[in-house]
């Protein structure tokens, strides 16, 4: 019975903590995001996440030897962001 | 052959920047209207609604600040839609919702992306000019009651911007993307 009460108290505390966390959103932290090889300008302008293990970001890049920008995308596979399609 | 839907406007120069669809007959597009005057262009927000057949111009909220541009739109439901920066559709009317004042310099803040994951979990991202010297990332969160600044990181000592934000659902990874210095992509994450 004592264990049950303790378990209920812990569960209630967890609910309270969760509610607090949802109210004050956690800060954003940097994750590793690749730049296309040989580039000197990169920008991501759009993003869409369809699932925890699938998200896309799109933008444009400029090769250090070029004047014009080229489009590129990177994809989150659940563990890392990678340029897509991958270089062969 | 696709229909070419004409979006109605009255100002001199009109631009739509973003669109979202809740269903086939309920969509919103947002942007800006510019009226040319002898002293220059006067910019205000532009909101249009798709009813499945046509686009009609919606009434923008009263009290909208001069120079307002709407750069993103996201919907929780047919009666809970957000336009960034910080205008809300409750199913009946668009209203302004106050966003926090940034103390370092609130003259050059801008919000460029937004996503509404639920009625109590909405995000807006952009940039601010910190201490009049460094452009830094800016993230705001709506908790159902008010907008609050959420801490975010910077990769460059000069220019850091968020251009878009996305998340698949509340409680799942939230992603803000942009640029950290000219040469580098920037992606940051938290839990939506």
C-alpha cells in the first residue's frame, strides 16, 4: 500500500513536471547540419517534418568557384541531417 | 488544365508569401499589400481565404502595425489559424495577438516562419538585431495563453537567422532552419 501511494505520488509529480515543461518551451539547440562540399554560401529557407524520423529542409548553395546559386535539400532520418541525394 | 484562381486585391502592389490548406474548401494565403503614396509605399498585411471555388480577401485585424508583412501561415483547425507575425483566426475574425517585446532592439525583429502544432503549441521564428551589432536567431512559443521568447543558439558572430520552422506533432522533434554565417546552414531542434 505504501509502495502504491509512493508510485501515485511519483506519477503525479511526473504529470506536474510534464505540464510545466509544456508551458515553458525548452530552448533550441544547434544540431549538426551539412553544407554541400566546396560551397561558400548556404542557406535553408523551407522545412517540413512528416514524422519524428523524417524531415526535409530546402535551400540554396553556391559553389566557391561559381557565381550562381543552386538548390539543395537535406533530410533528417531520425539520427542525422544529410545532404540529399547523397554524393556518389 | 488547372484552374487559374485570381486573388482579389485593391492596393497597388500585392504579394502572397505563404499558404496552408485545412481541407479542399478551407485554405488561407497570407502576404502583404503596398499602397504607393507621394512619400513611399505603405505596407500592410494581406490575408485571403479559399472556399473551394474562389479566393476572397479577409478583413485584417484592426491595430495592425504599419509595415506589417505576413510571411507564414499555419492551421490547427478550421477555427484556429495563425499568421506570422502573430495574427490569429478564431473561426470568425482575425485579431492581433501581442508578441513579446525584445529589449535589445525591437525595431529590427522579424518573424519569417511559423507552425501551429496544437492550440497550445505554436512556434514562430525569425531574427533580431542584438545590441545593434549581431543578427541573432529568434524563436517564440505560444502556450495557449501568451507568446514567450524561447532561447535559441547562434553559430556565427555576424548573421544568424531562422527562415522556417516545422514539427510533425506536439512532443516530437521541432526543427528551425536557416543560416549561421553566410557559409553555413543552421538547424536547431527542441521538442514541440
